[in-house]
C-alpha cells in the first residue's frame, strides 16, 4: 500500500556525502505515491547533479534563491506553500545550525522558514560533529519548535570513523517518513497527557524531585495534536516551551497532578501518564526553612497517590489508559507487573540506565507492552518515538 499517496514533498539536499543517495530517495518516495520537488544547496551540487534528480523526480530542480525566472512568481513561497512535508536529507551540521538560528541565506533555509508544513531532518555528519555540544543544542532547539528528527544511524562513515552520524538507509528513511503521514487519525478525540517531574516540598526553599525533563511527554502531546486530537497537557515544572495548539495545565506536586488528572480524565479518549511522579511526599512540610543543626536529619515520607492506576480504575467514562515505566533493570518483568497491577491498556517501558536515552536526553527507545503483545520502538529522537507511539495507540483504539 502506498503510504504517501498524493503527498507533496519538498526534498532538501544539503552538502554531505550522503547526498549521493538523493536519486534513490526520490525514487522510493515516488514509489510510495509522493510527488517530489528537490531543492539543492550549492555544496550539495558537488555531490549530486540537478539533472539526475530532475530525471528521477520528473520535476525541475530548484537551487537558487535569487533565480530571476522562478522569483517572478515568488518561487520559494510557492514551494513552501505547495509542500505537505519538507524533508531535509541529508541534513548537515551546517544546515541544522542555520535552521536552529532562523537563518534564510539560501533557497532551502528560506523555504523552511516560510512553510506551514511539518519539517523533518535526516542528520548526516561525522560522529564527532554529531556529538559536539553545539550540534546537540541546535537539535534540541529544533525539537522544541516541532522539527522531526529521523535518525541518525550508527556505523562506518565515509571518513573511516565508526559511530552515530550516518544518514538512515533509504528504505528505513522512507518507512519513517511514511509513518509521519497520520492524516489526523485522532480527529474528534481528547487526549490528556501528564509530563515532567513533580516537586514535593520539604520546607519553603527545598523540595524532592527527579531528573525528568518533560521532553517525552511534550513530544507525545505535540504528536497527538498533529494527528488531530484535542490535547490537554498536565505538566510539572519544566524549562520547555508549551507545545503549540495544546491546552496546558501547570502543576507542581503529585497531589496537584492527581487532582487535575482525575478531573480531566473523565472527558478523555486517551490518558497517557508520562510524568515522572514522585512516589513519596514529605509527611509534614516545615513552615520555615529547616536550619542545619545536626550531622544527620530524618524526614518522614508518605506514599503519593498512583495517578494512572486511579484513572484506569474509573468505573464510568474510563479513558484508554497508557502508563510509562522507567526502569534500570528487569525492564520487561517490572513493566508487565505494572501493566497488570494497574489495569492499564498499554505500558511503554524504557531502560533509563542506558546512556543516551531517557531522562534529560533528546533520544529515547521504548518497548510498548499490552496483555498479549510487545512492540519495540528503536532508539530515535523523542519526537519520532512519540509519533510512533501515537500511531501504536491509534491502532489499538481501532481493535
């Protein structure tokens, strides 16, 4: 089945060695039913010719922001409006940096600024450039603005290095692009999603919390909204920009989140408990700052309510309930235990002991468990993992 039937894709090719895969990528996208218009940067033309891309796309190739003929009809704006998706593959470190800082000094970056369509990037660069803190900061910034990251893959690189930074192989990249085409599959649904950490006060200046950044929950909220759902995000304290077109309810403590979640859940089609909720709170919060008197002190803790279990236990107007299990060992055992004990429909488990995924990372990998099935979502950007998870939930709702 053609997953991109009648989709208009602007394929931006920037100047990395992976640009040579451009003709194959165009051909595979067209096989899936897409109409493809190619935009080349100047450096990309050192790796692949406009003529070869024109031949496989059956469309003229654009490569000049100041082309007098094209700009008679404001060509860059027309391409930006025409696109259902702007896919930049390969996306070099230089192009990523330009996008992150809102630059528009060539045709490709100008289209990226002018388009209302989703933007997806397939990074491709040397492994050291990939790990550079500037590159990672730029990727984080793009993710916060809704840019979808596809890959990269790990392996041997053209320079001889081995590691993360290879562009995804063309078949996998096309498959992931096809997965982005949700066509508002959640239209008419209301999703309530919890995200971020909670803070449990000790005294007026101290609290107990955890390392959750909120990125995963925010990414799920954005993915569900893009798929057509009305989304309410119940968020603990984070440093993230609110996802566009989502209603946000800010809370601090587990008790606050519990109250809001239970109130909203009765109107929800789906409830996703992605927040890292503190299991315990301080039994007696001090009214004044606790002074340092002894070498040791004791704080009595009491158990917080289990938000997702209480939602899943609703007798009337119970939503489809999805939990999260962040584990450091025996991931499947603990996840399946929580799935059964809390009466959940699905649980998404991840191993937060693995470096580079989970808390405070821009990447994640999940295994989604139901009573009779498990589905692996491999390591990718949290934006892409969220899109895949939303599709999984949507399919479960149909069955």
